[in-house]
C-alpha cells in the first residue's frame, strides 16, 4: 500500500512537472561548460556529443558538477559524466559517483556506482541513485545505506528529501545504533529530529529488551519510543502490552495505557489493568485502573483485584534477589477452592508469605475465617501453613440450606497443610468452641459449647478425625434447648454476601453490614 501511494505521488509529481519546467524556462536553464582540458568530437562514435577530457567542470542553476571526462549534449541540455563525478549544491549537499547522467531540463541527476550523497550530517551510500533537484528528492532502488549521526539505516529501496529531511525506507529495512537494532519492511525517518516512524510489523532490540510494534515512533537520539496498536515490550521473561506504550531505553522505563497486560513468565503471574509501568533496572512494576493480578503457578489460577498493585524488587543484581507484591484498597480474590477479601495485602517472596490486613476474610468451601491479620505461607507454590492473629473466628456452615454453624474463636489460630489439604488446626488463647455432633446422613443431634485455653484438631481428607484440648469447661445441649447467647459465639458474623462468587465478581466491592446475627 505504501509503495502504491509513493508511486502515485511520483506520477502526480511528473504530471505537475511540465508546468513547473515551463516556468523555469523563462529563466536561464542552460547547462554551462566551465572548463575541460581537452575538447573534441567523434562523428562516428557519438556525433551528438562534445567529448570532454580532463578536469571537466559544469554549472547549472547553482549546482557545480565535476568529472574526469564527459559527453556533453548541448542540444538536449544534458551530459554524461565519467570518473570521480562530483556534484555540489550550496555548502550542504554533495553527490559523488563513478558515473552520472544529468538532464538540465528535468534537473535530474542519475548517479551510478559507488554513489555517496552527503547532506549536512546525513550520508547516503548506494550504487544507483536518482536525484531530482526540482523536488529535492533522492531515490535509491538497488540497496542503500544511510548514516545519520550514530544511526545507520539500510534497505533495498528508499528515498530522501533534502528539503524536508524526511526519508522513506522499504524492503528488508534495518536500523542500528549503539543502543538498539530495528528490523522492518517500511520505515519513515526524520533526520532533523532523528525520529523513526514505524508503519508495519517491526522488531526493536535494546540490550535485554525487545519491542514488537506495527505503529509508533522511535526517537533514536534519546532512545525513546511511543508505540500504538497493542505493541509488546519484553525483558528477561517479563512482557508488557497495551493499546499504547511509552519506552525510555536510557532510563529502562516503560508505560502502557489501556487494556494493559504485564506477564512474568518466570514467576507465572500477570497483571492487567488500564495503566501500567515497569522499571527494568530496579524491577519495580505498577498496575492500576481495573487492575487484576493472576497467579497461575498452581493448577488453578488465582484472580485478585485491587485499586492498585505494586511489585518491588530487592537486591536485584545479587543472588539474594527477592520481591514484594503490594495490593492495596478493596482487595478481592477468587480461586475455585479459596476466596478472600481485605483492604490491603503484601506477598513477600523471601519467605513466601502473603499477609492480609484490615478486616481480612478467607473462605474455603463451607468455611469462613476472619481475624485482625492473616498470614499465609507457601511452599513450592502450595499453601504450607497459615497464621491468624487477634480476634480470630472460624465458622463452618453444616449445610448450605441450614443456619447451623460450627464455630471456634480465639486470640490466635494456626492451620497446617499437606499437598494443599489441611491436616491440623490449632486455636490458642481464650478459646471458645461451639459445634454440633452429627450422626447418620449428617443430621445434627446435639450442640456442644466449650471454653478452654487451647484446641487442636486433626483432619484427614477434610474430615475431622481427632480433637484435643487441655482442661475445659462446657455444656452439651439438645437442639431445642440451646440458649440464645450460646448458639452463636460472641462476635459471630457470616459474611457470605461479601464473598466473591466467581472471577468476575472480584470487581464488585461490597461493604460488611454493621450488625450480623
């Protein structure tokens, strides 16, 4: 498509040229021979040309042209130049080649073999170049190399405008600088601003970082990129994509806007949202605006939403590197086997501990756990043990269609797991217990209320096998004789209406009611 547009533009220019040439003919448009050491004619070999040898010098409308020898066609206002061909236009442009044909009427120079076009700080090397002085355009079509400062561009075909300083490169385009390497099939480049415009599938490599983009701009002078159309940045197992992306190679900083996805394939987690940023030198990442963290290190993925997520990396250049993930405000998490809500959360990879702060609630099947703070420790991506601190309350609903609950409250609670399944639970300090004895098809027959200092429960296949307590006091009640103040332990609250019901429900924050009974 770009080639078609370029061809159309050339045709359009050619259609305009006759009027432009007529205007020019009102002036002196003749090519003048200034000097030649030897001048002669050869009627048999080339009857239309004046043959010139030795220090040949022409001028034409401000341009100076030199060569070793030439055929001068005075009738057609043109000449062929051979050997050390040089054309100078003002003090800023020169065109060197082994051979050239110059048409004074068209103001077109066709240079061939070892062609070098120099324009201010830009140098273009090729073997075939046409330079249109009227429209300030230079075209190469058999491979070329442009050097602009510390940036080198090569392609099969291209053009450069000496007035606008804009260039276009097509087919097997390569751009190199000390900091990056770009490959594409179509590239626009502004030598004034050292700005590359990407308009097709392109790959940019900068150190350990890689960029894929199909639309965007790369500032080669400052090593900065602004990319659109779902461009992708990747670095050592980490990837960021967004509708638009900003990247600063010198600072190692990237930003992504709208529909952002940040993937850490090493640690098997990702962040999504509408804004994200990442500092590759420090390992700091941030995601906000509809932010979701997804952990897929286990067989079942954990989905977690918060107002903002931050990832902070410590000791990044050492063997003792570790990370902390911060989720704060309106945290909601869902996995098929576990759900949670809290105000803020921190995961520390140093001890594989995830801590839930400020009104944390955790659900597992028909069980609910609350406390002032909940710490969950992982091992090999599976839960190893959990610690609930202060105002602990564990509730188990006997069945979804009943209002009967087994309850334990205490100052501190512990849970221990094997292969992700709980096998022991402990409660310590001011322990209160209220649970139902069942028989047959899980039919409750009696209610037991106990007060003790410690409780230990041993489970297998999620079923209670053994209960141990030191000295305790309590009472057993028939179901129809349970006192109202014993049926529910002090502080009882069943927060099932707050619980995330699926991965999409994590976005729906629901406040706890002030009173629960």
